[in-house]
C-alpha cells in the first residue's frame, strides 16, 4: 500500500505550466530590452562617427573654404557630407556649415570664420 507522501512528492502539471509562463514572460521582456538597447547603441555609434567626420571635414574646409558635397572615402562611403559657406551677420566673418548624413541621422556643425581665409 502506498503512503500519502508518495503522491505529494512532485510538482503538479498546473504548477509547472505557471512556472513556464512566468519564465517565458521574463525572457520576452529581457529580449525586448536587449533589442531596444542594441538599437540605441547603433544609433549612438552612427552619431559619434558622423560627428568625428564632420569635425574633420570642417577642419579641412577651414584651410580651403569652398562649398562642396559628396561622400566620404572608404570605409565611410555610406556617410554623405555637404559644406556651405555664406555671409554672416557679423562684418568680416563668414558662416561655415558642415552637414553629415547617414540614413535618418544628421549631424550639423556651424562655425564663424574670418573672410581673410577665403
């Protein structure tokens, strides 16, 4: 004859199903969070690289101020740039604008330069 303790020694199917439902809910939340954070990290990487490229293009344009546009050389061919030089409100100064784009992300840097450099 079996004792009562033998029947109560394991988990019921209902308890196992509830535990699996809780674990799956937690895993789905974790995967969603990781996916979101990877997207944020990718966007920050693009904006950081675009900022570095814009600063470099601004430095180059300060030496030889001319309005241009195009793409950066390898390995940054997916980044496009545009430089503009226009009159400033301040006498003897011009406004240099460098715009760098990749996909939906855009970085715009502006600086005043002396017209003596032009």
